[in-house]
C-alpha cells in the first residue's frame, strides 16, 4: 500500500510492505527531510493498510505519532481500533471504530485532553465513512452487508459543542 499526504510544504509518503515506512520530503524540491519505519501492530484484517492522519504538526500512524518537522516520536500507544477500521480527524479530534466491533461503538479521541468517548450502538463502515467537516462528524450508513454485530444501521451526525 502507498499513501501520499501533504501539509506545511511537506509531502509524506507512506508505504506498507513488511512494516510501515514513512518518508517526509520537501514538497517544492523533493529533497528528503526525514524517514522512519515501524512494525505493524497486527498483520491481519487490514492492519497493514492503515493510512496516516495529519492533525496540526503531527502525523498519526498506528501505533505512533510523529512530528511533521523532525520525524521524532511525539506519542506512542495510540488507541487500538477494530479490524480494518481506519482513522479520520479534524481540528483536535480523531475518530475511529472501537477496538471490538461486536461492541459497536464510534470512538472520539480528543487530542487536546487525551479523553476518549464512545457512542455505543452504531458504528462506521470498515474503512473511511466518518466524515469531519464544518464542526460536525457525519457517519453515513455504510455497513450494509457487514457481518459484525451492532444494533443500529443508521446515518448520524454529531455537532461540536
């Protein structure tokens, strides 16, 4: 898997072969700024296909968060996610599906307080159906055909306080 991300005049290339590799390049001239790699925390059910998420000056790639400027680890032990669930984010919040699909919970991780909240009873799709936009988190119904247990197959929206 390969992913390209752009922020603050930096181009981030993420590849996933036998582990995750993350390269930061100067977006204007293509010069290498830093690179790092780390093992997957699991090698099944899509664990090797997680894409990075950029919030402010930090790139999150399970299980670490790195400084965009230096590549130094600024946080480890990111919240575990379920199966093939990936992250989305906006401002100071990362959104995921809880570690155990059978419990059916949307998770909201407030980066400024490190608090984590769950909305139990519904969940996003297996990949990227949590949409952060305009002070809201939207979760369209995207679980048709899924065999995981959860009681509410519905679209839902959350507004920031």
